[in-house]
C-alpha cells in the first residue's frame, strides 16, 4: 500500500502572512494546545520523557512517516517564538494533553508555557499560563454559567472582564503567541504510512515539526 494523505487541515485567514498571525485564529472550534516558549527540540524531548513517547521523528514535515499510537505533533511556525504541541483526538487513544503537562514542561525547561482549551460544543474556554512551573495566570469561562480568573501578573478580578473571548485573544497576543485552527477530518490509524503534511500549511511556513508517538 502506498503513502496516504494526512487528514489534517490548517485553516487560517489569508489577509496577512502566517508569520504575523497572533492571538486566536478562531473560537468556533473544539481545540486543545500546549504552547511553549522554546524551540521544538527541547519541547519534544521533555514531552517524550513525560509521556513515554518512544517514537520520535525529528524535522519530519513533508517526510514519509509510519503512524503509531498516541500521535503527537510538536512544531514551530516560522516567525513565531512559541512551539506548539498538538495531539489529534482519537477515541481509541488514552494519552490526553493536560495542564500538568504544560506545567511540567515549563518547569523542566525553565520557560513559559500556556495550556489552552476551547470547547465550542460545551461553550467553555480555558487557559493557564505557567512560568518556570508556576501558574501565574488562569481563566476558566463557561457561557452563561461562570467566569473564574486568577492572576499574579495584574490586579484584575473576574468581574472586571467584560468579554472572555476578547480578553483571551488579547492575552495570547500580549504573549506574542498564536493558537492555530487545526481540523482533523478522520482518525490517524496506527500502521498507516503517510506524508506528514497539514493541508494549507506550506513547508516554508514551518520552522520545524517533530512527530512523537508510542510503539
């Protein structure tokens, strides 16, 4: 059987170059990412240790790869200071990215990390900002239910936040960070051989992308 096309799409507004995108690409999507202010190599090393990922293909974008269990992508977009950890949701898999992963990576690398998750289905939005393993700011919002906010960085309370989405977009922009809009249209299946490429993400827009998994 020949190589198959990877069923993952990278959606973005085309008005500006990707290197200039900051903030949230969309709020109309179920998504979960960990952002780390460090290059791909140390981030992938930390994650592979934390999560016992014994498959690690470095600099794998546009290369042929074999899909294994718990497929995880660690990549840095060109012109962006943060690496992004993305794990497609697959029903059969058991390793989920958590805020503890973000905290641990931040502590191991002595840097900043952001745990970000949005459920368009449930109407929730959440982020945690860690610096050197310490949570210095976090927000949890559930539409028409609650807004929780804590920060060591600014004198601000939840009641001062008028719009959680605008606030979060501004927060991500202030960190010089970017949360992309990535869509998986079908599950990645262990045993497949595929070309590691996200549709609509050009090779010259990727500084580096690594593939982590478990045999």
